[in-house]
C-alpha cells in the first residue's frame, strides 16, 4: 500500500529512531500470552469497550472497502489472517490497548455496524460497509453482518464468521512505556508502518490528546503543509502539531529525548486542560496562521530544505519547526510576508553558507545544541531580512531558553 506522506516526508528527525532504554530485566518482567479469540469474542470485547478502538480512528482509516472486504471474506472462508497484539492497561485490568491489528479490528467493527453484535443501546458511532470486490464468495456482495443475521440462507456464513479464531497476543505486566514502545516499533516494521503517536494517544488519554487529534484532522493548512488530502493514518500530522505546542510552551524542558519531551507535553496539557485550554486553542489558530504565512513566502517550496541550487521537495520537520515557531507570532509573520523575497533569500543564504545551520536541519537535528542553532540562526536572519525585532532563544547549560 502506498504511504502518501512517505513520498514527501524527510524522516531524519523521527522519534522512531530514538535509542531504546529497555533492559533485559524489563523484558523478562513482562508476561506475553497467546490465545485464540473468536471473532464473536473480539466483537464482545469491542462492544464492552474492553479493546480501545475509538470511532475517531475512522478519520484515519488506512484500508479501503475492498481490502476490508477481503479480510472479512478470509474470516468467513477460514483462511489464515495476521495476529492481533494487545497490551493490557496497567491501570485497568481487562482493558486493552491495540499494539498491532487496529485496521483489522476496525474492519470487523465496521462490518458489524448496525448488527446485534455491535452495540446494546441502539446507537452506533462506526460507519458500516457492505462487502465488495470479493475473490471467492462473490455471492456475498453488499452483505453486512446485520444482513447475514436476518437471512436464514446465510446462517452457515454467519456462524463461520463468528466462530473463526484469530490469534491474539496479549502483553501483560509490561514494566514501562519504553518497553511497550519497543514492542510496538518492532511489530510495525512492514510496508504500512504505524507511528509512535498512535501509541502515545492510547497511553495518554485526555482532553488535550483528543484536541490534538480533532484539530490536526480538521486543519487544512497542516494537510497542505504535509501534501496530503486527508488526516494521516499514522498520525504524523498530530505529532507535528504536538511538536509545535512543545516548542512554543516547553522549549526549556527539551533535553534531546524527543519521545520523553512529547510525552511530557501531552501529560502537562492533559492535566491543565480544564483550566487552561483557551491558550492552547489560541496557539492552535496561530499554528494555522503560521503555515499560511510560510506558504505565502515560500510558495510550493514551503517546509523544504534548499540544497545545491534547489528545494529538495521533501517535507522537513526541523524546517517546519523553525518556521512555525517564529511565524506563529503574527507580528513577525506580517513583517516576513511584507518582505517575502528577502526572507526567502535569507533562508537560501543560510542553507548555502552556514554549515552549522545545514547540519541542524539535515543530520544532527534532535540535540538541544542543534535545536538552538537552527532557531537562533533563522531568528537572526529573519530580523535582518525584515528589520523587525525577533527574540531568539539562548543556550544555557545545554538547555534552550526562550
């Protein structure tokens, strides 16, 4: 399956590349069990809310109807399907976080929409679908689980679907989030990789976490910046927005461990959400405004690196960070737009003549020193190009102070 963002995304500044701090003792403390749950058991767990599958996931659905239909057909036919991997929530026994298999669970849940196996209160937040593009059971075209329930001639198909077993691996007593993150990343090394942000959303629920998902999903400027037409199923758009909030409000807390920094940002703002959501919402509007200002200055080359006489044509997280850091200040953004030719020329000059700036957006990107270098150098270049005062961060004892 084609990953739309990967065609334009520069992955050098990716938290998936963070070194693991998991020890051998951590691994041995975890309990991993294999079981065979039937499809009916899985639907029961979903209906009771024991498996975390938020209807929000549908906005980031990676499978089309044809792929979902073939998966359901495989269950009806009794063909082998990939395993599902869950982690038991350490705070709530019997509740599970999905580590691998979210798209398969979503396909099962959507196929069951409207049936007696879906909900008990008559309401269903999941979008149903009828089977299509089947290879073997073409007679089941447009069938849903509800229709199979209601049609006596399909009783055998209904039972075959509900009784089919799916290998389910459950991780219990996991020692820490670092261990779970390691398992998550090792499971998801195939062509359709998942993102640590999905795990973060599951492990750190709250008002701010939901806001991140909702706002990123609705942000047309962010989709424009990432060159995608809909919310990213790997949630990298959510991570980009989270990075912005972290750098804007918690820059001094950054130590070089991106995962810990982003986790801390989510935890802080979840805790403060009920009493401090207004400043986050205002900052989110500044985020969108900053993206629009960057496009007005750089055109179709916004958020790309300049190298060897041209823009590279791949989204760069480090470039994005410095642009929205300064252009979220509407006064600076306004001055930059008024002097956009000089601002664009200043960026090209840095990329051609300042090797430390280039290093900070290209190779060594995640250290506090690199973060400071690109923010400081770009801030000073902006001040010179716009003749507008720009406050740049300073580095003190390996901390970047705003």
